[in-house]
């Protein structure tokens, strides 16, 4: 019989790290726009504003992806943890 090994601690760690990435994306919304206001050269300020607008779109897409991956990681962790508890209970004679 083949062994199935799931690293529940690794999944928890991945969830924590993805949470940090999620928060970083959530708080990076106005950095480039704020810098554009500080630049004295109008051409450079315009390019920074363009970058800021494009970044907003891409950041939102990436944030959506990070949230989806994090949700999946949590689901995988929770499901395997539940199966592990059930199997342990059955092996110990506690299961129904």
C-alpha cells in the first residue's frame, strides 16, 4: 500500500506567507501615485502616473490570484487534517 504524506505544517506556513503577500498587495495601492506628485519633471511624473494606473490593474489581478491560492491551501489543509483526525480516531478505536 502506498503512503500518502501531507505536510500540514508546510500548508499552514504557506497560508501565513500568502497572507503576508496579500497584505502587502493590499497596502501597495498608492505608492507610485504618491511619488509622481513629488517629482519635479512633468514628463517623469506622467510616466509614474501611467505606471501607477497600470500597477493598480495588475495588482488587483495578482491579489485575486493570491487570495484564490490561499483559499485553496486552507481548504487542502483543513480537509487533510480532518481525514487525519478521522483515521487516527478509527485506529484508536474511538471512531464509529
